[in-house]
């Protein structure tokens, strides 16, 4: 079974990694992704919390921000193929939110920065 076939199972099971607090910016450089590999960063957020993200990939990756609600996977951000993205995400409810990257057939390498931003008043 390929990783692409396992993706719906992994998403249905919840975030693969444990959520972090993101008290300080997280900077990762040169993270290698094998072909079709997934990488997630998960954070417990409350309503109004904001996370800023910026990344570059050597080869195109799929990118999303998602959370689980029952058996459903909700993706407020879903980019099918990109080598660069930046933005900020504001939680509209208390949840564990995950940022996820998926490499294509050629694999990829990621550099990224994540940080909690001040909540909007």
C-alpha cells in the first residue's frame, strides 16, 4: 500500500504527531521528505489564536492546515502543489490544528518557520 493510499487513514486517525505549545518560533531547515512522505506540525489552539507560517520546498509539495471534527477532516487551508507559501492562520474554535506537507514522486526538502502571533482583539 502506498503512502498516498494511507493518507486518508492517517488523517482519519488524527494528527500523527503530538501537539506542541509553540511558545517560541519553530525554525526547521533542510528537512528531507522521501517520495510521497508526509510531515506534520500540530498545535493546540483556542479561538482567536494565530499561527504565522512560511516555507520553501525544493520540489513542489501539497500543503494544508487541518483539524479533525468527529470523523471529518476540515482543511481551512489546502494548496495542491507549491514550492513556497506564507501566511497566518487564525483558529475559529479550540482544536488541535496541524500544518501538513506531502512530497510528490520526486520527494522534496523543506525549510520552514512557524510562530504564534498575537491574537486579534
